[in-house]
């Protein structure tokens, strides 16, 4: 039977259940009503353990058990293809194979590890050669270069982690193709007593061999070729033996190993090439693979702790529909991040996914920021620091905050000022997020003092542009530019009041008094400009833009007022919007400009204490929207 693939021949297994948590997805399958399978995909989220959080790897654990009360002989097959190596399918892939010996403890000691490798017949990447040189007691079994394939019978040990390693031949540093890295080694690993394999074989041939024989022939194919040329695959076949009601299991891991991760301009015309942070903790990529593989037990325990924390807090605050959303968000948020640098100096970088691949995008960080602060406020500081460093060095020529630092993985900024500009949006976001960090970390006042000059510079822009916003885009950039946006003005006004709090914290009393006077003056005028009074056909509500009484929008920037406790928006505004939104509710949310809003923004609406019914309505809308998007 087949699942997650479509080779000719076998019937497809029947998926009987699916569940997800904040850290894992679990699929339950039935094979002809006789054998059951639980397949768990786990991408660890380790917000307080940067060593583990820095590891770019995931687990797939397969449990097989009898569901008809009869014991069954079971063989299991899994492969990955060279498509992981590059988004350019015409690129040539190369590969090798080996076993990490003696890797049985949860924390492998590199000095006791033995590597059995099957090197390629061509020059390996520098990362591969460095790895072999760093490993002790290395024993090599080499495939014959005279033949496009060879058989290495007995090369797999029953007491080590066996791996396929494959990569793009023409490594391209700091380049992505179709959102896939063009640099690095992919390592697919497994440890099982009855393992057979095929390394670089033709997809249809290898899968067909398993279908016919239930085993693979330990083929080492050295016919390196383009990814789309007879689709090379890297396969494991396991004989699980006679399986009854007690599950038999197999664990697989997939890891991306890179020597360099991020290019970061930290000063004028000074660019750092930052390694992934995991290189500070592990002497080689195989040490990393071994540690991660043998850390499965710890990973499960940690994942359960994260899942329980998110579930308990979500249910307590807003119920099951809120948990449906928050548990979806955790992996999506953390999957966008890359820890890079050394233990002495490191940063957290974020890629804008499902979009254009920009990195350190301020208005993308902003809706994810509460999650980072919730788990570990220092992660928020690590995210903002590259933005502060780049702009405080004078690399960004404008007076307002930058939108992003470039296209992943190149955080080289926009020294020419040529970038997507969301001036009011990003100035407000940066000030609010800096305050949110300072409210949660130790040494918050020192942190704000360190960046006070540029925060004040951005606040000066808010003072100029917040009350009557110029024609510009906001985070809803898909909707285009618009002048006098009511919600955008609110972001700026809240930002000014947040800056007043920052000034107070840092001992700038005169600034604090001035800024809070301005923000309170602006919020009073904003209510006159941005609120449409009730008519026979509509309740009072905020407008999409000033002077457009027959319009409305999602006032999601209210969230920041409650989040960092600026408390500048009158309670009457919350109550007014809480009464209005149910009157324009649709199946997947409220009707607004183009009927579109990013899902995370919907969760900002109406804190529960103002209207529990509205909050439940919004969460239900968002849950349906998320589920609709998944189908």
C-alpha cells in the first residue's frame, strides 16, 4: 500500500484520522483494514534552547501495528528525491552515503564516533571534505568509479545512523531558486537493524524494486545527473518483521546543512557572512545529524511541553477555536526563522514566506511578534537587532523606518533607499515592538536607551504623518495605496504614546510629556475624522479612510493599544466596533476593502473583555478561513 506518493501498482492506504498540535502533525492510516500506521511529523520548537532551535532538521516517525488481531509481516519504504537540492530542476545533483558508527547516546561525543562513508567519484563539496577530516576513526567503503552504480553489501551497520547525503553540484552561495536554497547538503537519515537502501537510483526503478521484492539491493548509483533526469531518489527499506498489536516503529530525519546561512550588512559597506548558529555547537554536520537523530526522546518531551502550554493558555483565554488558530501558527512562525552567527554574536532572521521572500520585513514580524514574546522575549530582541544595527549605521537614507533588509538570505539592506516603503506602518511597528521587548526582558531601560535616538527619529515622523496620513501603503499592501487611512492613523497615534512610555522609562521626562500631549490630542481629533455616525442603515463605526462614511475596515491596530498598555483609545471605540462588526459579518470574516485581510490581523480584533460574543464570532470566522485555505 502507498501513502504520500503514487508509484504504479500498489493501492493507496486509507487515511482515517489527522490531528495537529503546535509542534507536530499525526496521520493515522489503515492498510487494507489489517495494518494501521501512525505517521508523526515533528519540527521541534525550542524557544528557550537556542542550540536545539538552531538545528535545521525535522523528524518523521512511523509506527505500524495490527488492527485485525492477526500478526503481519511488514516491510516499510521511504525515499526523498534530489528535488530538495535545488528549485532549479535542471541543476546537476551529486550524492554520497555512509553510516555514523557508535552514535547511540542522546548526546553523541564526537571523539567516539566512527564514520563509514561512500564518497562520490567526483570532487565533494567543501563541507563534505571538512566533515570527513573532522571525524575520527574513519573507515571508507568506496563505490567503483568505473561503473555508474555499485553494490556495497554490508556497508550498513546495525549500530549507527545511516544517511544519504545529496547536494547541488554547482553550489550557489546566498542564492535561492523558487524559494529553495541553492547551497548546502541535504541529509536523510535512519537507524534500523534490517535496513537496505538505494542511493541515487532512478525513482521508478527503485520504487518498483521494493514493490516487487520488499527490499532494496544496496545500490550506490554514481551516475550524477540533473535533478529532472530520471529523478534520483535516496531510499530506505526496512523489514519490520512480524507485527502484532504492539507497534513497531522507524525514525527518519531530514537535515539541511550549510556552512554559511545569512549575508548581513552591519555597517556601511561592511558585510558579514554569518554561519548557522548550530555550527557553534557541533564540530561537523554528521555530529549534528547524530545528535538530532538520537535526541528524539528529548524532542518528544519538549514538544509535549510546548503543545500543552499553548493548548492550556489558548483554551483558558478564548476556547477551542482560538486553540485551532494558535496551534496552527506556532510552526509556521518558527519555520520562517534562521539563527545565524556565533555564540558570541548572533541574530534571529525571518523570511517572508508565501510572498516575495523579503527578510526582516517589519510588518510581517509585527503580527508574529506576540508569539516570540510569549515564548521568549529575548527572541524578539534578536529579531529587531539586525534592523537597528543596519539603520543606526546610517545604511538607510530615509528618516522613517525601513520596510525590510533585503531578499532572503541577503540582509544587505537598501542603501540607495529603493525599497517598498510603508513609512507610518513601520515607524509605529518598530516603536511598539521595542516597547514590548523592554516590558518583558531584564535591562529593558538600558535596551531602550541604546536605541533611543533612532526611536525618537521614527517618532518624529509619526508626529508629522499620523493624524493625516499621506497617500501610502500599509501592511495591507495588496490593496494598494490610500490617503487618510483610519486604521493606519491609529497605528501612528498608538506609536506616539508608546514612545511617550519609552521616554518615561529612559528618563526623558520632557519628551514623555510632549509625546503624550500630542498622542492624546491626535486621538481626540482622530475620533472626529475617522468615525461615521450611526444612520438608519448602519451603526456607528470607524471608516476605511477619512471622509468616506459609507466604508469600513478592520481596526486591527487596536490590538497594540491593549498589548503594550498604551490605553490611549477610549473604551467607547472598542464597544462601538464590537457592536458594529457582527452586522457586516460574512462566512470567513467581515466584508471590507476587497474582502481580503491577512488571517493574523483578524485575531487582533476586539479583546475578549470588551465583547466575548464578538471575539467568538471573529475566531470562528478565522478558523473557517484557515480551514478553507487548507483544503
